[in-house]
């Protein structure tokens, strides 16, 4: 089993190139099968979630031609099956986007019901509510969601909770429904807008993505397109916090600074200097970070996917901070791991009180999930001594070449496969 081994205490310096947004890619890949024509997708991140999604698509008959690591040509003309296997949904929840895509195109789809996951129970009732409103009959049989419709009809749909997944899934199905759909209380995340832009480039008629209300006029057919995915704001934010926590000076390149506003505002609050350019942001850390309170919220609020990263920063900041997680119920597990590195915190319900310590010390920890795992890497980079991180398969779901990019910034980190390799690393880094 691969592990990351880190010798902490080196300030990160230099420039790092950010890849395409994983969460946008997952929606866009699903949407791409809604046409029988070829679709070229560029700036595709080469991460595990994307690769599993492509495997799930191959399984139902989608032609996948990987041009290079970051571009793929897809063709959904020969789809012979509308049932996704459990093996894929287990590995990647977002393969449920194929439900909306297949339902829109073929008026039927079957996808295993995703269970809970490490960050919470994550129901998908709103996705199903939307499909039903469009006229689909939705049943749960033998652990799978079966959605079937004679015809999908545009409707007025109000989402009870702001949900990225439900917004994207319903938007895809409604793109090929008859007539007008209005979705209210939509998620406004940049990747919702990216999926809408992608569908529009295939001939869909979607207006208002990025606001609370999305209006869609259904079309009969979608067509071929070429599309480049937006940069990953969470990958960017992770490197920005890595700079902040290690006393570094890092420029993240190929980003859309507007998408990073909430992250930038918190970095400023905890004492960092920020310089914004057209497609880059530079973060300079202070001698010691300051405490701050933070509450996760749907976009444009502070992202839940950046909560563990700021939690690590606050664990080393001067003073006591309060972190409120308002999106998922189980997103503080990393604090138990961080305690092994000397952090001091107390969790009550959806709130964590973090008392900053002067320094963290290296320890052996496990990645509880994707973003929490990335946050523990940041902790290891900042800590004194050696940190070993287990279960990095979670981290590899969403970060391309994480250790390589960090080494490019001067970090002492290696991905190792055995005790022997780990010992060799320790010998090398001294
Ligand atoms: C997406 C992101 C994930 C991010 C999250 C919040 C992808 C692939 N994943 O997840 O990285 O952390 O947005 O920004 O894009 N909810 C319901 N019923 C539903 C759907 C959601 O109650 O049918 C609730 C969820 O439990 C959660 C909240 O709504 O409390 C927001 O979840 P949602 O925005 O749907 O998250 P995902 O799309 O799963």
C-alpha cells in the first residue's frame, strides 16, 4: 500500500500549475454522452475519480479515446446499456451523474444507490425529486435507482437544500426534456456553471447558471463540441494553504482568482499577503498565522472542501478559532489524526474549537477522506520531523501528481511502497 512520507519544516517556495477541476470534469464527462457525436474534452485532470468515471462509461458502451493525459474524445453513439454497475458507484459517488445524462438522452437509467460516505450520509433525494418532477417514475429496486419516463416534461422545480449534485443532475435531464424547466435555489459553484457552459456548447439552452435560478429550454438533440475544463479551485486552495502553513511564498498558476475569493479572504484574515494576477495568485505567509472563525457555506461562501486545510492552519495559529461545518455532518475526522501531531481541538456537533499550538510534530496518521488527507499532508509539511500518511488512495482520487508538484516547491515528500523505501527516504533527507 502506498504511503506519503514527509520530512516537515521546509517553507514551500516557487510556482505550481493547477489542473482542471475534478468536480467539473465528473459532470462534464457524464454530460458528454448525451450526444451521439464525438466530443473533445481538454484540461481533464488525470486523477483516480476521473479515471474510474471513464471506466464506468466504457462499461455501458461509451467510446473513450484518451488522446493524452489531459484530453479525451468521447462518443456515446453506441451505448448499449443504461445500467451502471455497483463497483463504480462504490468507488465514485459522482457516477450518479450518469443517471441524469442517460435519463435525459434515453428516458431511462439504472444506477446503484450510493450509500453514505466518510464525510456524511449524503442523501440524493433532491436529485430524485427533480427527476420525478420532470415526469420520470423513480423506483428503488435491489439497491438500484431505476428512473424511466415516456417523455420528460419541463417543470418548475424548487430545491429544498442547495445541492451541487442535484442541480447538475436535474439540469442535464432537463436539457433534453420537452419545454421549459425552471430550477430554483440552485447551487452556484463554478463547476455548475462549467457543466452548463459545456451543455450549451453542445446545443443545450441553459440560462442563469451561477445564480439561484436556472432556466432551461429543452432541445431534442445535442451535438459535438470541443471544451476545456475550468481550473480546480480546491487544488489551488490546497497549495495556497500549504504555502501559508509552511511559512512559504507560492504562486498558483492557471487559476481563476474570482473562484478563490472565499479562500483568499480567509488567508488574508489569518495574516497572509496575497497578490492577484489575471490567472495566478501569490500567497506569502507571515511569521505566525493568526486565529479566525470560519463557517462552510455553499458558493460563494467558504467551501466545505477547503475546511480541513484551514483547520490545519488554525491548529498552528496564534489563539483560538471556531470552525463550523454546515454542509456535511462528519467532516472533522482529520482533527483526531491531527491530535497525534500535537494539535488541540474539541468538536461539538458541527463545530470545532481549535486552540493553536506553536508547532506540530510528525507522526503516523491516516487519510480519512480526500480533502482531509490533503490537509494532513499540509500538516506533515509544516510539522517538525517525519510524518507518514496511510490510505493515500483517497488523496489520489483528486490530486494529480501531488507529491511531485510539492517537491517542485521544495517539499521533502515521497510516495513509498515499503518500509525499506521509507527508511531510505529518512536516510536521504537527514
Ligand atoms: C459536491 C462535491 C463535493 C463538495 C460538495 C459541497 C462533486 C462531485 N462533489 O458534492 O466535493 O464537498 O458538492 O460543495 O461535485 N443533500 C440532500 N439531498 C440531496 C443532495 C444533497 O440533502 O439530494 C445535502 C447533502 O447531504 C449536503 C448538502 O445537501 O448536506 C450539499 O450537498 P451537495 O451539494 O449535493 O454535495 P455533492 O454534490 O454530493
